[in-house]
C-alpha cells in the first residue's frame, strides 16, 4: 500500500506524463508546489521505491519515470467525484436538442462529440434488444408477385426484406394482411409469434409473411454486434507514441475487419457503470498497448448499447471517464424516451 507522499508523487508523474509524453525527472517533481519543499534526495528515494514496486519504469538509468499499467491503475482508482464541466454539459445538451429524434443521428453525434472532447477514438453501438419484439409491419407491393416487408421492432429499428409470392397480390390485399398481423402480434418476440401462428387461421401468403418476420427477428436476435459508429482515428494518429510507430497497424486491422468492438468489450460488463481497462488488462493482445474506457447505456431488458473510448495508456482519464459517463446518461435518457419511460440511473464509476 502506498504512503500518502508516494501517492502524491505517483499522481504527479502520471499527470505530467499524460500532458507531455516524456519521462518525468525527479527534479520536476521536487519543484512542484504539491511537494511542499521536500528535498530532491527524498523524492528520488520515493521514486526508486515506486519503480521497485512496479508503479513506474525508466527507459534507462538516467532517464525520468514513466507510469506502468500498475501505476495508471493506482491513479485511476484514486480519482474521485469526477464530473464533466458544466460548460461541456450544456454544450452537449444543446447539440442533442438540435438533432432529429432518430437513433442514427444520436449515435453519430455521440461518436463525434466524444472523440473531439477526449481526443481519442470513440466507439458507439446501436442499442440492441436482448430479445427483439414485434412492433409493426407494412407489406408494400412492388410488382404483382413481389413485395417489400418493412418490419419495425421495439427500439425504433427497421428491417426490410423482399418477398416473392406464388400468386399475384395487389396493395389492398397486402394492406389487409399487414393489418391482420399487426393485430395478432403486438409486442411479441419470435417464439411467441411462432406459437401465435398455430392459434389463428392463416392463408398461404399470410403464413409466408409471418415466416419471413420470424426469420428477420431471429437474424436480429443472433447478431452479436452491429457495425459501430466510430470517430477520432486521426486524433490517435497524432499521439506521439503512435505517430511514427507500427503499433497502430494491428488496431487499424481490427477497425478494417470490423472487430474492434468485440476486442474491447470485457467478458463481463455491468450496465450503467464505467469500466476502465488499462494496457495488458485488455483481453485482446492487439490492444494491450492501449486503454479502454467503456460503458453500457439504455434500458435493461429493453435495449442496451455500448459507448467507449480507445486511446493510449497515457489517456486523460480524468476527462475521459466523466465524458463517457455523461454521454452514456444522455443516451440512456433518449432510449428511455423511445419506450415512453423515465429513468433514474445511479452511476457507478468504479473500475474493472
């Protein structure tokens, strides 16, 4: 366990290194007013102990100190009562009031805002229902035997699929079928729809459309991750540790292969809490040189999405954590509005 003085020194090393990306010498720590005039010799001894305990490293003997993953973890655990600045909260709230009430616009805005505020990669996923439920269907005639099924599921998600019939069906007939299915399947999941079909008399076209609905809902249920909204890669490329390095190559490959989200989400992620995963704490080897700040948002048992930041271990945690937290609360409120509900979220900014 670190002494109070060691904690202060470690915090200064971490904050200085985050700001400047260069090893922090003992004299810089000794000159800081926080140290209250403690001698350079005492500071050097404390920094040597921090190195022995694995909280900092030194590139070479005469160099200053660089925080290790363990040092960043201790620093993050020491952060208390983090809140996003009121001016930034007002800016975010104002911008969200300007956008249409469409989920895609919310998520695009969130990714852009988050990336700009924390100067790293922002990633946001569409809220997904754990068990999607039927809301509405429209079957639109395209040709005599071809139509478009437009399925709306809870959470304001729309799915479309072409269907071909064995007989000619015109729009009045398709509208009648749509009305019948809307009356029969309100708020049912695919398993309940399967059971419902056995209870009602259906014509061959009605049965065919119902089968397609079940297939569309099953595909939605089985889809683990949708392609997320991603922004801020250029901020990452401008970081000193990546500007002239091959370290970005594996990360870029994850982005190109659309595997970044799967790589950064921890095996267990508690809803409405902020998880901070630092360096080698990450499960995917390709991102073990990075840190991730991640949270879920939405309504449990209704629709849940993920919001997160990927950056160097030298990321500004004191800014990143409250920004992810605040935007997560904004998105949770928006999702609740889609379901006509109000939510009160008790935030837990505890880490992994």
